[in-house]
C-alpha cells in the first residue's frame, strides 16, 4: 500500500467515524445490559477500536479492544497481552491483572452489541448458507452485485463465516455501503454441548445478521455426524430466515425437498437446475473446455436470458440462477447480471478449472459428499474435450459421515463406475471401499494409499490434453498433490490463510515449513557467486521458491535449483545479477515476472517437464539471446518475452513453442 492509498484509507476511516462514531466501553456495557465495574468507570469513555470473539483464534490484540470470551483462564495461560490496561475482557469470571467485565453470558452480550451495529447500518444484508457450495455461491453473487454496486458492495472474504467474522465485518462495514454480503456456517460438535454450540454458530450469527435476503444452497450429509440427520441440519440452516427480516426475501433451492417444504415467514422465490415448477430454472446447458453456457428461464417476469460462466458444472448454473435471483431483488438489469456471471472466476480448492500447460485441471477438493461427487462427475463426463483428450478422475475420502461412512463410500465407488471416465485413481483409507466396489464393475482404476503414491501414478499416466478432476474432502490434502504435479500454489495458499504452517531459519535462509514440503522464503546472508539452494530442510523436500527471493540481489552469478522444486514464484529473481540457472526436471511452472529485468541472462535451457511460463516471466532480459523450450510446455504468456529484442526460441518442430513463436513474431529455430 503506497502513501496515497494509506492517506485515502485514513480519510475514509475518519469520515466513517464521523458518520458512525466508535462505541465507548460504557456504550458497549449499556447495549449489552451489563454494569460497568466501579474500578473501570474512569475508562468508560474509552473508544473501542475492535470487538473480538473466539479469542483462541486471535494472536494479537489492538489497543482499546473489547474481547468476548467466557474463559479468562485461557488468557492467563496462553496469551500475552501487550497492554493489559487497554484490553477489556467480557468473561464469566474475573481475572486479576486484566480489565474484566463479568457477565453471565459473554456471547449474548457481544451478540447484542453486534445487533446494535447491524441496525445502525443502512446497507441491505444478504446472507448465504447451506451444506455445500456456500462460498462459490457467495462469490457468484458478489460478482453480479459488484457490477451493480461497485465499491458500495461489502462482501466477506473466502469462507470466513463464523460469528467472529460476521461481527468483525459488521464492525468494519463502511458507512456508505449499499449491500453487505456474508456467508454463514452452521458447524457442529460431538460434545455434550452440541446443541448450544451449533446455536452459537448459526443461531447467534443469524440473530446478529438479521438478513434482508436469506439464500439457501442445499442440505446435504456434511457434518451429519454432529447433527444426526439432514432434518436437524436443515433446522439450523433455516435460522438464517427465521431470524431474518420478515419483510425481506428468502431464496431457496427448489431441488432440495427440505428447503422446498420449509415454509418461510418472508416472501420467497425458488431456483432449480431444471424443474419448471421453480421461479427460476435453466435449460440448454452445454459444457465445453472453457466453461458452461445455459439459458435462464425467469417465470416471475416471463422471460429468458442466455448466459455463460467460465467454469464447468451444474453447480455453477445453480449458483448463477441464485445470483440472478439476488440481482433481480436489487432490480439489476439483465445485461449487468450476465456480465457479472461471465466475470466470475473460480480459484483455490473449490471447483477451480484452470489450464496447466497442455492439461486442464479441475480442482474441487475443499469439501465433498455423495451428492457433490455425483454432480461433479456428471458435468465432468459431459464436458466436450478438444484434441482427443482423456478424462482422469482422482477421488478421495469424504469426511464427517459418522456411521454412514462405509455405506456412502461404497455407493461412491458404484457411482463412479456408472460414468464414462478413462481412468480413475482412488486415494485414502475410506477410498478402499470405493475402489473395491468399482473393481466389481470395471477395471480401469488404480488405488493409492498415500499422496506420494498418487503423485507417482499420476505422473506415469498423464498425457497432453488430459483433463484431471480432483474430488475429496479438504483433509485429504489433494491441493498439495495438485501443487506438486502442476507447480501450483493452491495448498500452500490455503495453509497460509489458515495459519497452519510455521517459519524456521538457518544461517543462510528463512523457510516456510508446511505439512509435506518446504518453501525457501528469504535470504539471511548475501549468496555466493554460485548459489546452490538446499534440496531439503528438516527432512522435507524444498518444493517452492518464494516471491522476491532473489529480487534486486547483486553478486550472484549462478543459481542451482533444489531437485524437487516445482514452482518459481512471482518476481523471484527480478532485477538480480544472475547469469545462469541450473533447472531441475521437477520444475513445472515459472510464474509472472520471475526473471524480469535479469540483465545478465543470455542463454536458458528450460527443463523437460516444465508446463507453463507466466506473464512477463523474462520481460526486459535485454541480453537474452537463446531459450530452449521443451515439448512439455503448453502455455506461455503473450508478454513472457517482452523487451527481449534479440531472443530466439529453440524448440521442436510442431510443438506449442513453435506455434507461439509464429503467433508473436519471435525468432525461433526448430530441432
């Protein structure tokens, strides 16, 4: 963030504080119905900077924050608060040395404060919940509403759907927001407090949120071991409408009987993949490599609308119908809605369709269920493939099924065998049941016990133009497999967002330590002229080089990459003095601007196995005269060699690189 951005942000924050002044400690006590202790009355006028729930997830406490958490023992045992005098704890018991406001139910006090802040906002609140597809549905709605409201739309990020996140988002909601879009979860626990805890996660969130528009995706078996039945799951999910604005709108999935027959206190509209009884449904669905085209049928307005989304699957058609319904609630025109649907992009581990060299990868490994697998396999098998590409499905365990686990995994094996898939790879302990059932019906499958076995088998059987589907629950770690095989950053990004990694260093480097691999994050000393990076650290392979690792580093002439490195992150060598790179055969991707401005690079031999070269990867490498590009490369950015006036590409006749050189008028020589 530059100087002007910081100034702009500060001005906006000050304007917001003028329109919606920050609450004082006395205000919070008054709103929450608790008495401010005598020893804190002198601090009653202190303006609260932040309201925090679920303290165990919080590592740092800003000055003058209010913390709502029942147990003070946690603070005394685990947390060091830099300034105890400016942190105010709402808890069941007092804690010596802390500013503590004792109350019977800190959650409820905090929820009342949340409701007060929510009611102070003039924005329309849109909430999304369901068993699966919450995040992708929310993101599709966000893409549509962004077209209509621009920066007046405030949306939750990722799958941040807890009461804590809801509270934080409401607290930080800009005063000029027109729409606030939030995903909300239910969750569940097998402890004796199950009912109370679930009520906290969805009930209290719903009470605080008071949705003007409540969106329901579906009710599935996810978390069923905590709830006992789909009916119980539906009961908790439906609290979003039950505690919502009675004059608002409920938007529900007509294809789900529990949602269809729920009965809503507010006006409701329905969407369906194909059922003509719904208010909105789709027809003429077609799957192609780059996405899905379809027609929206609007029975409310007696109209139809053609649309396309850059992702493959019925679920994206359903998400688009949901976004259409929300868009129409806000009176957005058809052109705006279609534009928002088209702009939607998948990412990460959720239904993420992306090109990896010569291959297409379909990563859907954040959540799974029998129904989700059925929908995914259907769209996967109906996708039209170019150039005779095969379809390979990688299927792993489904978690949190409780006593239904064996039955559902066996059914999943039978389900997979009903589809026309060229090869199926099963991985995981429970996937043995899928594999056993599948082999009763077909034999084009492989079973892998571990991630390492899965990587090995995939790399044996993959061919150019194949499309590979990854489907499993998050705990199977398929995103790490994708990162290794295709040089991606999906699993690592997820680990960083969930803070499930740590850093360690030696004399030469600082490392990021993940569950299965190491990333070299930064240099601790000036490297030698010949710098040989370590192959491993703490007995784990070094698989990635972080962004900016050698950026602006002078004096180094040759760098030898680690043997297992699959990805060179953006700007890794930018403007460095490097003259020679010794690549490894495991390298799969060179990211954007990785070698931009490396003025001493003259010749490069990219390794066999490399799949893609990113945006401006070798931009402004003025001395670069010769780059060997192997047949394995199937994707090169149009700007990869910008500012390289003398570069010549060396490649095989008929290869992707030859076609690229011709298209972009770059000199080339074939072997």
